[in-house]
């Protein structure tokens, strides 16, 4: 249990650093491919879970481009996104 906790935190940090290296914006499928190099057992479901946690924490923003593509971007300091129905 302890190992998965640390692995999860390391992969979230790795995920954030990958996005930062791409000028703060990346497509989810490209992000998944890059993470698979360091974490071969990573599933797409786990990536979605990490993205959801990071979005709840206000660290990333995920928006849908097409039915199958999503844009993942780092939230910059002072930047805010409104939730559904908060306009």
C-alpha cells in the first residue's frame, strides 16, 4: 500500500513536469504515451483518475476538444476556471 502511494505521487509529479515541458499544454493521448515510458503498467483509467485529482486540486484544467481528444493545461498562478453552472 505504501509503495502505490509513493508511486502515485511520483507519477503525478512526473505528469505535471511533462505538461510543463510542453509549455503548459498537452493532449491527453500524448501525455499518456509519454507517461507509459516511465510507468509501463499505467492504464488510461489511472491517468484519468490522476487528472481528475489534479483538476480538483486546481493544478490542471482539462477541456474536451473533440469526442476523443482532451486538452490538459497547467493552471497558472492567479488563473481560475469556472465550474459548470458557475458563470
